[in-house]
C-alpha cells in the first residue's frame, strides 16, 4: 500500500480509490491507517476540533485472498529469493516455514503483490506470493495455489471518494453499478471515525467511548496508531454501527464524544457488506 | 521478534525475557502481540473464561532507539541491499527515501536488527539498519549515525517472568538489581490484560471497557489483533492504571469486565517507568 491511491483520488485523477483496511489473518493494514493519519491529522499541524475530511468512505468490500506461489523455477530448491508485499508474509508463513529455510532464501518486500510477480518474472531464482490473477497478467506460472494459512483468508477493502462539500461529508454514492450486485440488499450502516485525545489526560479515551456505549451504539472495531504529534500520542480509529451523518441519535452521540477529543473526524457512513 | 525469547522463558532456560511492545514512531509490535496470543489464547482451543497465564509482566523499560546505517561499503552508491528487522523500516524511512532509490536498492527483512549487521558484514554491497552497539559486536563501521525519523524514537519493552502459581499470578519481582536504578522511585502501577469477546454480540467490547470507566480506571492503551479463532474474531489487549492483582477496587472492576468476555487474562501488574 503506497499513498498513490489516495493521491490520485485527491488530485481528481480518479473518482474512487479502493484501499485494503484489514485482513482476517493478519489484522489491520497499518499502512492505510498511517496514510489516512497524514491526510486527516497531518503531523505538525495543531489540533483544531472537528475536522471536515477531504475524502470519505462510501463502501466496504470483502475480497477472498487466495495467495499462490508464482515462479518460473521448476523446483523449489532453485528458489533463492521470495517477493511479496509486507502485509502478505504473515498470511502464508505456515507454507513458507514448511518449504523454505530462512538461512537459504531471502525475503524481499515489494510495493504490491502484483509488483512482486513482475520482479519474480525477471529472476530465475525468484518466486512471488500473489494472486492467481497476477499469474495471468504477468504470465508467470502458478507453482502452488492456495498457500494461505487460513482457507477463509479475506481482506476487507474500503472504497473512498472525495468528500462533497455540498453534502457536508454525506456519503452520496452515485454509481450503483459499483455495488457488488444489484440484488444484494444492504440494510445496516456503519461509520468510521478517527480522533486524537489529550494523551496525558486520564480517562479521555474512556470518556469518548462511553458516549457510544451510553447511546447503545456498538463499536465494531478500534485501532490506534502513533499520531506523529509527539511520542505516545495516538490517533484512534473506531468503527461503529449506525449512520453518523444522517441519523440524529447517532450524530448527537458522536458530537458528545467529539467534545472529549483534541481532533475528531467522521470519515464516512456506509452500508455494511 | 521471534518466539525464542518466550520459548526460552517457558522452558526455564532463563528467568526473564525482555520483549519489544511498542515503538513511539511505528506503533505496536504486532509480532509480540501475536506470540502472546498463541501462548495465552491458543488458536484451536476453546474459550474457557478466566485464564491463568504461564507468564507475567513484571517491568516496563523505555529504551531510546538510535538507528544507524552500518556497512563495510565506503560510498552509498555501492549499496545494493538493505537489511533490518521489519519493525525498523518505518522508523527510518525519511533517511532511506532521501538516500536510496527503491528501483536500485533491495530491502531484506531479518530476524533482528543485530542479525542484519551479521549479514551485511558478509555482503560488500549490503548495509544494515541497527544500533551503534551492533557496530561494536559485529565489527562493522557506522556509515551514518542517528538516522531515525524522530529524534525521540523510543521503544517500550516489557519484562516477562514465569507466572508463580504460589502467588496466583502476582508479580513478585525478586531482583531489585534489574530495576533501572536503585534511586528511581516508582509509585504508579499499571496492568496488562488480554481478552476475547463474542464477535457477533453487539456491545460486548463496550460493556467490557465500560466497567473500567465506571470505576474511574483509566485505559492507557488498547490494541486488537486477529484471534486466530475464525475470521473477524479479535484478541484485545488493554493496559490500564492500577494493580489488578493486589488492589481490590481494581480487581473487582476487572472481574466484572471479565464476565462480558469469552476469555480473559491478566498478564501482570507492574510499576510504570
């Protein structure tokens, strides 16, 4: 995950960016969290209360990730170098541990799993961990399919659009063709927020979360990352049930929660997949 | 971070293991969280309420991390390969971006920053990112000192001991010489807990955290990692103020919180540094 997808969106070069957010085996995609932090809560800037974000989540998509080993080598003993995106190693480490000795085989990180296949194609002693689709795109054979630790290995992607100032951040999602299928009925909405609390103020995080609990709003995920505004200061990312942009009960709980925070941002409300 | 430090402790080969837990620039050390998960909440095992852990935290230590570039090369243009632990890349990426082109220089992950120096020593086109101490140990020159993005880059380590069943998990810390200094007065205690809530039960996480808030116990950190017990099920790690093992007010709040959880474990109470 490099900042390119968000950059292209913010520059108007595309209408949507699809970014990985969380993998069922390997957890949060911290690269995505940290790029969002740099956009929304830019390090070096001062706290300024409620933040109107330049982009917003409009959709979530679950994609099964069936990693494969792709190589032009005909025998595993020929492989001296493995290539993949850093997020993938932890999803396939059972297979790697069973077939490669760390002493003999180097592991190299690439910008994407697809890029790994492009590099492995030029290296007769190289193999890439990537999707079966990348085998077709780069014309590199699949040596072993489905090498993920877990058979149900899945990555949740979020679809971002630019925030529309006309709609004060409301998630207008104009192209129904982008939905997974026309007959999929989605009823429940969720929202994503990021915030920073005063890191030396006891109870500030609890007070923020308590506003949700007292309004019977379920948290569905919580993550923290260094804020870049001094050691041991964090950006928290939470997801919760309900529409923080259009449901008054939710948005007033959010407003109360935000009062405990130095910075607070609603990154979007969207139908749960 | 490999499981070796915990393995050696549990096998009785050492009395203490010092493991990295969190870096001020790069956030949680997920390797440590996931090894703890495999020890405490072993994937494949069924939930069994309160868990008596086989190990416990007895101390926290903050260590300034001054990364250096170590190489036998005499000019950066000779460097074709960079070696370090995966946790370190994000702490030095400003320096790397300024001095190395990703197209020309490969990045290779190693088991530790010290191991990276051992490998770089044998590679005339290699350079390692590691501490100045590793320069002495492996006899590899420091090309550039202090290349961390942040001048105050610090890693918080936790010191683990085996849990003493005689003391029902209480943190008896027998060797005062291990304390940072005899004249350092430590007064505040903190505790570390891990737990799993039913992932399809709305509000279970909030209900758990709320027990702390209602007892005026401040949360000081919260992290989540995939539990390994099915997709989208998490192990949560929380740290909070107070002594969960010896302070009745704290331990009764903890007992109420644990009732909301499928699995709950106090990993130790220790003086805050």
